[in-house]
């Protein structure tokens, strides 16, 4: 008790006052059916409404968006749409994975221009100009460097 009931169908808004009586008055006045205020062709503009019976009054700020071609979806329909979308997406992922795996296998058996034997040896690294290589005849440059035991 004490709460308004607002029903929206297309562009028609039906409001039930918390005062359960057929003699309820509405402000601003409008078309009433069995104590309920019926607003046909509501244009989605906010409105201040109040219902009263004697000196008891209830106020309502109505900010309802309506449209002519709207369709209501229940929770089961929305859940079904989301589930179907997820299943289709999962199916596509599996198909793409399966076909990409098959294609990769075929490409390796078809042969490439590269030889498939042992790995080719890399060329020797470019010498670093900061270090001079040890040559057989020039040991005296490095003669002072001897290994030390720890």
C-alpha cells in the first residue's frame, strides 16, 4: 500500500492510485476508468500527477518514455537470445581453430623453398672492434694474463 502502479502499453499509460476507491480524483484531471488514470498518446514528457480522496493526497512524478512500435521482451527471451549468440560464437571459434589447424598441417607437407634438413649454421658473429683476437704469433700481448686458482 502507498505505491502507485504504472502500466505502459505502446503510448498508453495507466496509473493506479494507492487509494483503492472508485471515487478517487486526479489532478490534472483526465480520463479515468475504474479509478485509474488513463493517458492515451503520451508524448514522454515528464508530468506531476496527484490523486486524492477527501483530504488524503498522493503525489507522483511521471517520467515514462513510450514509443509506438516498441515490443516488450521477457527475461526468458533475452536469456535465450544471449545463449544462442554465445553458442554460435563458440561454434565459429571451433570451426576457425579446426580449419586453421588443418591448413597448417597441409602447408608443411606441400614443401617450401627452404630446405627441411638440419638447421643451417649461422655465419660467425661480426668481431667486436673493442677486442683484438689472439693470434698464434702474438702471445706476448696477453702473456700477463694467466688463470688464477681460487
